[in-house]
């Protein structure tokens, strides 16, 4: 009887204009729950239930962020993360690992393979959305079309490139954001709270340990001797600073 009913119902994807989140997760119940939550907040969601399908989607269409499960049926999430970081089209995409592997070694391994954040199952939807929002906020900041030089470091914000002692280094978006922020204020000491607030926002659930993991990964990439850093310094009892070579 009602002829207006069909025309008044518009498919969700046609009215959503928010960021595109690619969810690579083999548990279909979890994907449906996450999709429902993100769509209610005006995100667009693409879903893949295998690693290879997720990689194919990321290669062929624009994506703003990837939520990646580690325990996939065909391809390790660690290996997929590594592949995504190797390809020019996907190397700068924010990656949030979502997994039941809650061990510290798994968390460190995931971040070292290029992930920007790590969320263990079970999780709250509020925390997941907060993590996604924080990663998108950081990746969405337009880099200034200029270069910064701090000692042996050269940062090209427009190209999202870092040169150390004449050699290019591959940084994750989070590592780049940390280094870029400290480079803008080199010589100035920032507390953990200040760094966490700047990078993840005041309403984040990021643990101090995650920041330590990113700092450890950065030192391995930019220091001559990561065990005796001369650029990225820890000021005991205070926080961190990026040291100018001339100040050493």
C-alpha cells in the first residue's frame, strides 16, 4: 500500500561522507558490530575477511585507515602489515591492530612491523572509535610544504620523508608524527602526558608503554647506537626531547 516507503529509504553508503575505514577481520560477528558502530558515526566501512582480500581492496581504492586483525585465515596480520608498509599506495595509511593476542611480545612485534596503534580483544566500541578518531586526526593534518633540519636529521613534511646522515628511513605515520612534533620544538623537553595529548588527544586510552615502543622503534631507525642515543633523548624524570647535534 505505501508507495513512499521504498523511495524514502536510502542505503547507508549513499549518504555517508566520512572517512573510509577498511576492516580486515575474519570474525563476521565482530565485523558487523564494528560496521554498525562506525556507520552510526558517519564513517564509511569496507570489509575483508581474509588478508589477501584486504590487501586487494587497499590497493585498488582509496582508504583512510585500516583496522587489522592479526589472526587471519590465509595471511598473518604481521605479514600483511609489513606488505602494506612496503607499497607506495598504502605505506602512509594509519593501521590499528585489533587482536586477541594480548602478549607484550605480540604488541611490540605489531608496532615494529609498522602498525600505529594496538587494541586488544575484548574491547569497548568507545575505545575503538577513540583510537580511530585519533589516528585519523593525526594523519589528516596537512604537512607544511617545508623542510626541517635538526642535526643529522632532515624532515620533508610535504613528501613525508626523513633523511638521516644522508640515508632515507621508513617511518610509520605515528613515528613520523612524533619526530616531526619534536623537530618543530627541538631542544625542548616534553613530558609523556604532553606527547600523548598532542598525538592522541585528551580522551585517548593510549598506554605509556605504547609510547615507549614507538620511541624504541624510532631510536633503532635514526640513532647510530640506539642503546646510547644522541638525538632522541630521554630526560630522566621529565620526558623526551630531540637534541640538535651542535648541542651535544
